[in-house]
C-alpha cells in the first residue's frame, strides 16, 4: 500500500464495508490493525471479520477527513461510531433566493443563496418554531407569484400571519426587513431585534400611525417574553457550541447546546451507534460526532467547547475554519465556568439516555421481539414470560443487601420487586450472600401458606428465567441452591458478566455473546441495570440508617419511636449527649429512669 494520505475501507466476506478510516500514511495505519498486541476488544472483533480491503489516495489529510466523513454516511459501517438515525435531519430554510422569501422545513442543504438553520433532531420542535416565527414575524407561506395586484388576501392576512404582499399591503423593502429580523431571531440576537422594533415603533407614533405602532409594541412584548425564557449561561456573551455525551451499555447520546450571545437558544441530542465496548475511547466518539455533525451543520460558531479531545485536532480545526470562513477554536475546558458548562451538558445527555431507555421499555413490539430473541439465543423451550434478576450490594461486607427485580413480557413489574437484608453472612462473601437471597426467595415460594390456599401470592409465581448479575462463580453458587431445593433443570438460570456482556449458561460450554445490536442484549442489560439500581438504593438506605442510629438502637428502652422523637427534638447524637436529664425527660414518652440510662450509655 502507498505511504500517502487517504482513506481505507475494510470489507467482510459479503463485500459489505464494515469500517472506514483515514490515515496520514495508509501503509502504516492499515498494517497496525494486524499486529497481535493491537488486537483487543472492538479491534479484535473488527479484524476477525476483515476479508478484503480497498483504499483511496487523497492529496492531503484534510481531503481524507472529508472523504472519510462522506463514506461513513454512505456505507454506515458496522464498526464506525455514527449517528444512529439513517435519515436527513430537518432544517429551517429561509428562501433568500426568492424575491419574496418564505420559511419552511427541508432535509437537505444546498449552496443556493438561502439561509439554513439546524439541524434539529425533533421534527415537532421545528414545527413549534415555525408556528412561533409566524406569530412574531408574519411571512408568506403561499407559492403564488407576487404581483401586489390581487383583489383579496388569504385568511393568514386577516389573522395577522402574513403581511399581505399579494395585495400590495407591504413593500418589498418592508417585507425583507421582517425576514431579516426573523433570521436575527434564529441566530439568538433578540436584543438587536427589539432595538430595531423600538425605533420603528417610535417613528410610527411620530407619524401618527398608531395602529402600526401598536402592532410593533405587541411584537416587542412577544419577543421579550421569549427572550426571558432563554437562560444566560455564559458571561462571555459569545457564540459557541457545547458538546458532551453520555454512554452506557454500548449506547451513546451526544447533547449539543447552542449558545448565542451568552444565551442558550436551543439544544439537540443525537443517538450514536458503534460505541460498544470499553475500548471505544471518548476521543473516538467525540471525533466521529464532530466530523459528522458539523459536516451538515448550517452554522459553525467561532468556538466549540468539547467534553474530550479529538483525534488530529489541527486537521479538524482547519476543516471547520474552511466551512466557517473564519477562525474556529476547539477547546476542552479543564476548570472554571466553561468546565461547569460542559459538565451540565453531559448531565443532560445522561438524562436523555435514560429517557431513550424508558421509551424502549414502553415499546411493546420491541420488548416482545427481545423476549423471543432471548429464548432463541439461550435455547429455551419458550419465550420467558417472567424473568427475575438478582444482585448483591455491600460495602466491604457491611450493610449487605440483596435485590430481586421482576420483568413480565419484557417490562418491569415493580410491585413484585423484593429486597433482602443479609442476615447469616458476616464476612465479605458475595457467593454466600447470593445463596442466602436465592434460598430465602425459593423456600418462601415453595412453602405452603394457610393464609394463601389458592397460591395467589407473588412469591408462589416461579420465574421462567433467572438472571444473576455476575460471572461463572455467581452462576455456580446459584445452581447449588436450586440443586438443594430440587429445582435445578426446572428453572433456566444464567449469569450476565458486565465486562464483556457475556452470558454464562450451564447448557453451553462457552460464553454466549449476543449480537451488539440485538434487542435481546438490550433487554438483559436493562434488567441487570435495574437490579443493580434497586440493590444499590436499598444498600445506601440501610447504610445511612446504620451510620445515623446505631448507638441509639443499642440502648435499652429506646425504640424506633423514641429514637425518632429524640433526633427530631435535639437534631443530633452530639446534642443529645450534651443535654441534661431534665431536657431529655421533656421529650414526650421518656421517663427519668430511661433518660438516666440514655445519658450513661452515651
């Protein structure tokens, strides 16, 4: 291969492009993939599927960058980090190429003299923006030729949603001034708009055009109301984008805040694919997103704040400057206001990621498919209707608890979640703790209960599948409990190891690796994460109770009610210790004898 810059394409046996990359030296970069020390994680999986390769020589690193971005969008390779939605995002187009410009939604950008704003990820937000623009800055929406000689206007003119150029109610200069204000609004320059409107309102009033002045007054009030809702989050008062992401279980969500003049005028989130594996670095995710997003962005600000570094920052910066036509600064803030701003964007990305998961769980079609897929991969006789997952949480063996979560038909059934305080294991032994939890759960499920002769208790409902959070050791411990209870072989049981998302089953000699894009993997990850969340929340609660109230709990005569009353009255153990016997006795329900014992104990 040549040592020149260019782009390389890896293909599988079906001649599908599975990875696209760029290189300063094609020979050196491609050769590095096949060195044994580099073949770990995601790279190892990629190399195992390479059957053929192709390459394209370019004249510079910058050309290679642009070509790589275009080829990723064209082929959507499996092993590249890429925007999830295989579609064009919507933009707002202001048709300045027309004599009487209009504003409408489009999904493609052309170099045609029009102004574009976006991209937006939510088409509903675009329609809401259009509706707001028509109220603030009325513009025409029709396709007719404007002559100014029509006999009557349309309904939009009468409801003040169009200035009426078709009947000559507005001159072209006045109409273009409104469109100019509309563009300023989309750019986040509301102060400039209000200043212009106030000047025109004053002129209209001086010329006794009171109806025109009143209309402008109402416009000013409306624009100021919108401006009040925009939060000032940067004292620099500059234009900048802030980019940060969150990821979990192979999913990644990038959030972009658009700050114009120091004010947050909008934000969008983008889901990514191909971010699976611990070896997919933050730098790789950030680089891929910046390239793909700004390749189709309608506007590149003078400064972009990033959560992490990007590969070949100088080349990407030169490419962005070429698109902007001016200087562009790529910065990764380490401290101060900008650092806090990036962290805020990252927190928002994490929230969006959680919402995406919730929506997935609410989709009955996807969860149904996931359950069927899971049964096929695990070799189950039928799709598991009831799935139970178990997790243990403790801190160096203390405050140990267990948790059981239940999913029915692929959806969480929180009413049947159960929590367990570990009672019989005093040392750091996760296996023994897990066995205690499973033993208590299934013994209770199998026991006869005179209060429940018809077996309607949720404990009596045995699962179609048990998932243990852990590896082979946890699975062996669980199977031992089921064996002792004569349930082995009756209840399919597997474990899910977090490191490589491997599933271990007694029915398979090797670990089961579900396809990274399968709905089944998505489901078991959600179930495991829910069990971990539930167990951790209970563990924190138990640990907090133990750390706050342990000394009072050991004092004879001080039960939960008296302990609560004392803490509520004095505020802390220290204050109780310093209080007199008379002060303690003043708390309702405490005798002098109990107060004396409390003082002696403390």
